[in-house]
């Protein structure tokens, strides 16, 4: 059997790929992005990680419908038919038994091409609202997996609840990490100071990176900080790495954090500062980590703002509007959280109830069932 995976939401895709690879007779191909975002030459995370897992990684020149005008708007529109032709050619060549889509503009031409070729398609929706790509793809899918029990986002006849797959390294993580993570966690405990994680997801957040940079001296006076910046044309990592601060031993900055180390970090941090991507929120919920969220506004159907509101009501998070964010506002909010960490941790633990721990296995079973129908 051959499974072709596509899409931009890499965290759940990675979890399902690892589950599929437990079956020796399954070959896996991935169609993804070459770079993180348009206009930026930084390679996507998936293009770096998947080849190391023995997955054949192919890219297409996919375009997308942009909701605001940028220098790349017209060029992106021209790419749309190119992506369809390329994905159709790949499917003809690879002849997969099933296509699994994890959303994003790169997945749409592949899903449509699979429909034309009569290849079964299952798409996975991570969030509480439907993204534009999955909304389009849903018309051509045989089955649609959703992440939350009460969500009715698509045609009920196609929809099945699987949960949102988490990386296996987080669910079954080893009580160890890279030496630098162990070192900063132990130093935080020995000095009896909180340990914070700042993250903007795989791509990072330029705004969060800038804002944290403004308050690093004050922040490292009262805490230890692990900061995942992502990699982009803004060179935030390089700037923060070279930045001279008063307490450099209390600050660890990384472009990415390997999946095998995330579990150790989550187990040892006291607070997180994050964007409101659904995968990050689910992982923080699983570990019961109080979180300060700065959702990205103006996304399709206000996706991150909906996510933030949902997890705030669960007790996991406090929300700061992007329009109100500055260094002093963030610093004051962090100090306030430190003053009642015990209470916040107790509330955050309750949010674990929305996590379906065997989601990767459930989704894998749905994939196998769909592939068997073709056979």
C-alpha cells in the first residue's frame, strides 16, 4: 500500500506518518512546501525533517487566494494552475492508494487531482473552525476527520471524530533532554525561579520575538526563558542570540526544538507565551501549562481568536490582543501570572479533557479502512 500525505499542518501529519510507518508494507510520500512562506527563502520545517524519517518528500509550486494585497498576490494567483498540473503528474507517477490532507493551500491541488483520478481522500481538520483550504477540499474528500467531539463542521455523512494527533514523543517522552535544556531547567529550580517557554509555533512569530527582545533584561531578572524563534528573513534568532543581556545564563534561544525534547521542556516549564495555533494549544493542554496567548488576528474565520477563546474558557489561557501588545504590557501580564502560578496550574490541568490521546491511531485506522475500500 502507498499513502500520499500533503498539507501545511505538519505536527499532526508527523504523528500520523510515524503511526503509519509501524506497518512495514506501507510506503509514504509527502507533497509539501519548499519554503515556509511566500517571499521567504527559508526552507520549511517539514522539508528538513521528513527526509530524515525515510519519507519521500516532493514539492509543488502551489498558489493561494490571499485576503490582503501583497507584492506576491498576483504571482501567487499565477501559481495556482501550476500546482494543479504538478500534483496531477505526481499522483499519476506515484499511484497512491489513498491521499491524506492536513490542510493549507498546498493540499488543495493534490486533493482535487486525487478526486479526478478516483483516489480515495481523507482530510483532517485540526481547528475549531474550517480553514479555507479544507472547506474547498471537503467537496472532494471521501472522509473528513475532526479534532473535537462536539464539532459539526462538514457534511455529517463524511465526518468522523478522531481527535488531533499529537507527536508520540510528547505522549511518551523520556525524562531527559538535550544538555542545554537540562541545564537551564536545573538552574531555574536551584534558584527557585519560574521557567518560561516563548514560542510562535514551527514558523515562529516575528512580533513575539521582537516583544520579548524588548524586555529580556527585566524578564531574566525574575525568570529563566527558553525561546523558540523559528527561522525567517527577519533573522530574529541571530539578533537575539547575539543580543547582550544582563543574565545570559538565564536565556536559551533556539530556532526549533526537536520533538524528542519538547516533552521534557513542557514537563519542566511553569508558563508559556505563545500564538494560538491549535497544535501548540493542545500540547500545552495535555501538560496543563498556564499560557499567555497572543492570537494572530484577521485569519480566515478568526481561527486563532476562536482557538484562544475556547482554551481561555477551559482555564488554560489568558489572552492578550495583538493590538494591545507591547513589551511592558507583556511583562506586567507575566508578573501577574507569576504571582498566582499555583492557582493557574490547577485551572490549566482541567483543559486536558479535550485531548484525545489515541488520535493518531484513530486517524490511521480511518486511513487504512479507506485504502482497503479502493482495493
